[in-house]
């Protein structure tokens, strides 16, 4: 089982329920064999992988997943089957989900976020948040993951509310759902 198969299985009841209205994006991740990050994505949520190389003092941005959208501010979405031919945004997950398998190692930091973050924060801003937080909390993995998530959400919401620099990847700051989950790879559980 990988994250794409899981996404397809999870979406089938939704796609077959004619009483549901609207659609949603989805980002699902799982670890395979303790060292392969399996990620499936439909829509404009993203994930970022930060790697801590031995010759570096802090993690660096190593990988960014692209957003999936038809056009500006129009992400593809999971929707009930009745919308597949009516809405340009609705898609079938087995055909449209982006799928990644990336090797991970101890010290890797994975940030999963909704577009409320990625539309408002540039990758270099996320990188700086991860680096600054790492320098403060690198000895406590749980605290590090909590503080990275909290700092990213705070920075994104501050930008949405006009409390910081007005530049944003979206063009201008834009209020939106703002959710962040952070995972840190360790040697042993």
C-alpha cells in the first residue's frame, strides 16, 4: 500500500455519494519501510522537504512539491462523481494525483501545508523559519516540530492580516485555510 492507493481508496465513498456538495484538495503521506516518504497530492496543498547535510549547520530546503491547478486560484479537486463532467476542477484521483516516493533520513524535516501557507509565504521564508527554529530547538524533536508548525502558521496569518511584508507568491496576501503538519525523521522510534 502506498499513499496514492490510500488516497484512491479513501476517495471512493466520497465520489460515490450523490448527496455531497463541493470538493476538496487532499495531501496524504506515509512512510514505507521506515525510509521512503510516500506522498500523494491532489490540489494546491504542498509539502517541503528540508535536509540536514553533515557539512551544514542547519537544514536546507531540498524539495518542494508543485501545486496542482487548472489556472490561477483554481486547484483541481476531489469531488463526487456527478461533478466530474460539470466542473473543470473535479478529477478522478487515480488519474490525477501526483505521487512521490522520496528517500528520507534521520534529521529530515517534512512540512505539509495548505495553500494558506504556500500562497502567502515564499520558499525562502519557510526555509528561514525552519532554520531559525532548528537553531533554537534542535535537541528536542517534538518541540522542534511543534514550533516550526506554529511559526509557519503565525507568519502566514500575519501576512494574510497585513502585519508583515505584503509580498506573496499569490501576488498579494490572501486569507485562506492555514494548516501545517511537521514531521521530523529520527533514527529510532
